[in-house]
């Protein structure tokens, strides 16, 4: 049996391995054929030489990541251990910077490799599609980028919109006027903004029209200049709605379109405007497209397992 000894220099073993060695336990799962022992800053591995070489390579990738970002969590470990190259998980230092200081001085930044890639794409392109399942931080990262652009005076207003499509419910049965009926659909956008802008300032921005939150139907006929515009839940747009929205883009505007093609609530036999747009626009220069996945889920760890379970039965159809 072959032996490999690795010394973790310049690294705090407790931070690297995690509380109760949870990070190391996760690494173990990916190398079941190796016997792995960690004591202090030394890792010993026993097993087949080819597997030891792979383990050494992945440990080097993990330590380099930790030294760069000073952090190692379940999502980053999984991505590093399953990536074919560094480009799959490493991003520029610029994309790792704080996007905005939120309420109470909280630092809001991209938390996963793909979220950091989303930041980079928005810096390089005026229109970006962020595609992925629930909990991957698409909307939250987008709102943070929009708030940063507003604070830096790169845009004069933020416009957040969603199609008012009912997920098995009916708007007509909800009480109240149109705004009261539509507000629940916009709640995730309000929630993100409240994390980033103090309540009184947010109310003032909304009252002055600096921040606008409206259903997609309200975008018709408008030209959106000097604005950071986010279309959320875009999988529920029709062909006509998506085309209408994309052609609203004015000068000095940034457009982000987020959605999950796996959660379409449109009537049967209706074509999702998002799915169609991804096919039509995939080779258009100046448009960025990013696919996030379950490794980017930053909600409760069970969300990742739920997504994986549903994916397994959906792939059987």
C-alpha cells in the first residue's frame, strides 16, 4: 500500500478542516478507496498510487482556494473536487469584493464561484441571463449588483419586474386592489432590497421612482434608459412578453434576466419565453449566459437534496 504525506503550511488546520472536521469528512466521501488521516497540519493518505496522485492534486486545489478566499465551505469543496479545471471555480479577485454594504453594515458579496462569475459577466456585458434552480442566489446577487450600480451613480434607477403568473393560484380570488394583489409576487424583490437599503431610504427611493417594482405587463411601451433592470422568474414569460421586455433596453442600461427553466408555471403547450430566448440569443455577442447549479444553493442544505431528488425523477420522463 502506497503512502502520501501532505503538510498544510501557512494554513490554520482548524479553519481549513472546519468545525468537528466536517470539511475533511466531506473530502473523505470523494475518496472512499483511500485511508485518510488528519492530525494537526499533516494529512496522511494510504492507497493506490493513481488515486493518491488525484488526491494530492485536489488537496492542492483546495489549499490554493482557501489561501485565496480565506474560506472553505461545502459548496466550494464539492465544486473543486468535481471540477475539470480551475476556471470552473476560481474567479478574479475583483469579483470577490463586497458588492454593497447592507443594512447594519452587513457585507454582501457573491458567495459561490458561479455567483462570482455572474458578477464578472455583468461587468463585461450589458445583458446577462442567469439560469438556475431555486436558492442559487440569482435574484439576490442581481439586486446587489443593481444597488451597487445605483450607489456608484452608474445608473439613475433600478427597475425590478416579474411576470404575474400564478403557481397554481388565481389572482382574481385574492383580496384588495391590483397593487395589493401583485405585491406578493414582488415580495422576494422587496426582501432583497430591505437587506441592502435602510427602510426610510428605500421608501423614499420607491416614492421618487428611483426604484420601481412592477409586473412585466407594465413595461410595455417604455424605453428603459440609464437603468439597471432585472426580469425575475423569466421562465414564466411567453414569447411575446420576452421579446417585448428585451426590446425595452435603452442607452446606458444593464439588463439581467433570471429564471429556472425547471419551474415553468405557464399553461400547458405554452412555450417559455426564457427557453426560447436562450436558444435564439446564445451566440449573440454582448449577451452573457450563466448556468448555476445545485452546488450554488445557499439556502438550507436540504434544498440541494430536494433539487437533486426532483432532478432524478424529471430526467426519467
